[in-house]
C-alpha cells in the first residue's frame, strides 16, 4: 500500500539547500527520510520514558532523601 503524499512548506538553511540541489539530492525524499528517523527516535524515547518511569521516580526519590551516593567523589 502506498502512503498518500501531501505537500508541505519547509524553511531550510539556504547554504544546505543549495548544496543539496547541486548534488541532485531529492529534497522531498531526503526530508521524508529525516522526518521518519526523527519520529522513530521520538517514539522510542517516549516509550523508554514510559516503561522506566517507576525506576526514574524511585531513583529521584532516593536522591532527594539521601543525596547522591557518590557525592564525595565529585570534582565540582
């Protein structure tokens, strides 16, 4: 099944755009590929945050109660 393609207006760095055109890069496909990677990365990050929310919350509570476990080794 082919996805429906729709037009979109983008504002891009002019030098980068000129370079891409000089290299005959298909701007629509390149943008689509980059957006697809960004969407996948964001979904993975959100999934990780959701799956690990309890652990993160528990660690934050521990530090709030007891401080950083290795604080004496910090150089700043």
